C-alpha cells in the first residue's frame, strides 16, 4: 500500500531554476497517481509553504496532465553559491516533498 508521494512517483527531483529559484518535479507512474497528487485538495501551495517554511504567495505550481507531472517552483532561501547556500545544485530539496504522506482511507 503506497504511503508517500514517492511511492506513487517514477521520480521526484529538485534542481536549480537559475540562481534564485528552485524547481521540483513529481513524475507520476500512472493516471490514478497523477489524479491524486495533482488535486489541489491533496497538495497545494499552502502544503508546500509548510514543508519548506516559505510564503505560499511565492510558490508557483504547474500541473501537466499529458506528462503526468506536477512542477513546483519557489525562490531559493539564499542565492545559489552564496556563503549560506548548503545545496548549490538544489539537488536535495525534493526529499520532504517525496516523503509527503498520502491520505489514509
């Protein structure tokens, strides 16, 4: 029984979207998984804001049903390569999103 977004996904990844933005992508395995994860009642900007401790108004979410992809972008907490940047490639930011729990029925 799937328990997290990662269980429904082919891949969950994060990457730089320039020096000031991070983009995360959830590639779902099938239409049913996409329907759940893309549903704003399940995952919306308020959820992302809580996970990453950022302002919900700064988050952009894109749902692409033809590809079964949910894409999320938001400003980096610090600019890429700055003194306080702990992940210069933004390659680890997807972990909390991948671990996001699915609803239990």
